[in-house]
């Protein structure tokens, strides 16, 4: 039994590791090392509670819920999101990566990290991680309509921030 | 851009989970799996008492950790002098040395250790080379003059020292392997041991050359000197090994030649002795032939039947013929033995003759004529079936109680046990019939056991 469990879990891990990585990458202001640690944390936490996972429900929602909660807890400890985002990208490699990203993308990214955490979640989950409104609503434990409205507002807020930057 | 923001967001760059991140995950995942397995094992071992459970878990985790750690330390060439696990690695190796009693085992072990040290030196060379270009070349003049290095230069000095010690150990281990090989007395095994060392030395030379290229000429003098010295020592040691190999090969060939000569000499001696013995044996054969002729006459004079005499003479003639054949085949010793056997047969012929004559007489009296045997059926020839002998209870077989007269029973054996009497042949039929008649003549007297019968008589 434990072997089958491990096998199943590693199958899910291979399928969703990049999505979770990208979620954290955007949410930590592109801090690679922190993203690596958080991604590993989430999957290990998921493995520890894998017995409680119901295969009838999508794994994606379950793992994103864990990722979201883990990030919230992490930020509660760190408290200052903005400073984290600013101090994150320090290594040479990260600097290089940032330079490679187009200027427009850079503006959007900067605007994105300046959004409130909840709105960042909505935008990243929907546009970067390709989650549906229904899935996001499940993860954030909201009504579907409420999630749709919140996403629309987040998009407006981002638009305003970009306009201000430009 | 803001108008197409949604589309733009969907096309934002995405990254793949990095290799380093995956490594972190898998390492921690492995630890969790081990922990879970340990928990499962502990639960299987019926530990219901909580402190006992904790203790068992701790012991198991420590044990697994120790096994994994020591295996890694022992197997990895990345663990080099200066690492925290290096002591563990050397401790395992020391145990191996202690357990290698035979010289051949020591040769293999020391050769292996020399190769290990060389692999470690390769790793350390990278370390030295990595720091040598910007820092070591600056540091080198400091400790080359014997001055103490500055505080920031301590790691560099340590790396260089580790490298030098490790490289020096390569030739030390090879030397020990050569010493062990010299202790092997068996030339064939010594040749094998030297071949192992020679092969290792060839690869060592190549590896040392690679190391020399890695560290380069700008490296500290100590490192360059250590590599150069070890390279020179290895080449000299290899030359020494090759000389020893030639010596051992010569010894093997000399020994083989000696053995060949020994065999040839012994064969020559044997042939010479056989040649010397040949005339004597030929003479003996002639004498034995005379004796055989006399023996034949004696047999006929003694009135021995023709068939018995023929049988005996056939045997004697066969042995004599074999003796002659052995002599002709160049084996006079065998011929001698056969002649001795022939004489022995003739000397003791009287006993065989007596026995044969006796048997002949017995067959003549006991068996009917051949004519009768061919005419009459086998049942008629055989002796009449005997009635079961009277036996008391307890003498074997199954007891059948027979009422001899009203109120008196006795035990008769229906399946008599085989006794000595049965094997040798019971009383003649006539006697039994006589006894029966006597019993009948006594009227209705009760049948009594044989013991009582004898008493009555």
C-alpha cells in the first residue's frame, strides 16, 4: 500500500510541480531560492496528508489550497510582503533573468507585486496557472460569483497600477 | 497594453521547477519516507508502550542514518581529507586492512586504496586549482618562505596540505602492496599479484598526469612537487614491479623445466630398471612353464577328474599368458606378480581339487539322473512337503490353539518362524512318519510339548 501511495503521489508531483513553482515564483517576487523551498514544502506537506486526499476530487484544487494556505502562513511570519518582493531578487542569475524578461513584462510584474496579496492570488491562479474561476473559488473558499467579481476588480487594480507606472 | 492585459497576462513567462529545487524536494521526501517506514515497522513490532515506541523509533532512525552515512562516506570519492566524514571513511578502511590476513588480499586492498587516494587527490586538485588562480598564487610565496599565512589564507593552506598528504599516500599504499606481493611464495600467485599492481600503476600514472594538468604550473610549489615526486615514484615502482614480474616468470619457467626433467628422469630410471629385470622374469616364466607341465602330470597321476583338471589348468595357463603379455609390454613387475599368483594357485591346488571332488560326489548321490529330471515334473523331484513342526508358544509365528481332546488345548504354530533347524534341513521324512506312527500307537494320549516328550522318553 505505501508503495502505491508513493507512486500516485509522485505522479501528481510531476504533473503539478511547475504550476506550483510558478505560483510561488510570481507570489514571492521572483525569488528563486524561496520559491524552491516553498514548492518543496507544499508537496511534502501534501504527501504527509495524502491519506486524507479524496481521488474523486481534483488534485489541482487540493494542492493549490495547500500552497495558498502555506503562503499565507509564510507571509504572516514574514509580515512585510513588499519588502520581501524588493529584496528577493538579489543573485546574479536572477538579475540576468529579470533583464531577459521584456520591459512590458517587467512593468506588469512590478505592478503585480504591488497589488494586495488576495488580488495577486486571483490573477496568478487564473492567468498564470490557468485555473478556472470555479477552481479558484474552491481554493479560496468563496462563492463562484464572488471570485469572478474579485478577479475583475483585481484586474482593474492592476490596470490602474500599470497606467500609473507608464 | 492595459487593453489587452488579460491576453498579456496569459503570455507572461513561466519557469520550470529547478533541478536544485527538485533535489531539495527529493532529499526531504526520502527522509519522510524513511520516517514513515520506520513508524510502520515499529507498529508492526507490537510496541504498545509509548516510551518503548519512541526508543525503538530513535534506535531505528539512528541505525538507518548511520548505515546510510557510512555507506556514503565509504563509497564516495567526493569525501576527501578535511571533510567531516573522512575520518569515518578511513576508519572503515583501517578495519578492512586489519581483516586482510593473506598477502594476496593485502595486495588487492592496498592497490584499491592507492586508487582511492588518487581519486580523492583528483577532487582536491580541483579544489586547489579553483582557488589557486586568484588566491593561492598570491599565498604561495608567503608559506614558501616559511612565514605563517594570514588569517584569510588558512583554508587555502589547509587545502594544499590535504592535497599533498593524499597524493603522498598513493605511493605509500602502492609500496605496501608491493611489500605484500613479495611475501607470496607461490610463483603463480605472485605473478597474479604483480600483474594487479602493474595494471593499477599504469592507470595511476595516467591519473597523476591529469592531476598535474589540472593544478597547472601556477599552483603552490608543494602541490607541484608532491605530484611530480609521486609520479616519479610510481614510474620507478612500476619498473621495479616489472623486473619482479620477469623474475617470477623466470622462476615459473625454471620450476616447470625442473619438473619436466624430474619426470623424464624418473621415467628413464623406471625403464632402465625394467630392462634389468626383464631377463630374470623371462627365466622365471620358463621355470613356471616347467612347473605347469609337472603340475598337469601330478593332477592326472592323483586321479583327478578331467573336468576339474581342465578348469585348474585353464586358470594357470591364463595367468601365465598374462605374465608373458605383461613382460612383452615392458612391465616386468606385473609379470612377476602374475607368476607368483600362478605358483600360489598350483601349490594350493590340492585344496580346490578336494573341494571339487567332494561337490562332484554329493551331486552324484543327491540329485536324480538327468533322464529322470527331464521326464518328471519339478514337483516330483523336490522333497515332500514337511508338516509344520510342533512348537511351543513364544517361539515365533502365530499360535493356533487346537483342542486335542475335550477340555485340553495346545498351541500349534501355523506359520513357523525360520529357525536354524529349517535352514540346515529338518529331520528326515521317514523319521517324522515313524514318530507319527508311534504317537498313533499310544492311543488317545494327549499331545504334549516336545520338552515333556523328551522327559517321558
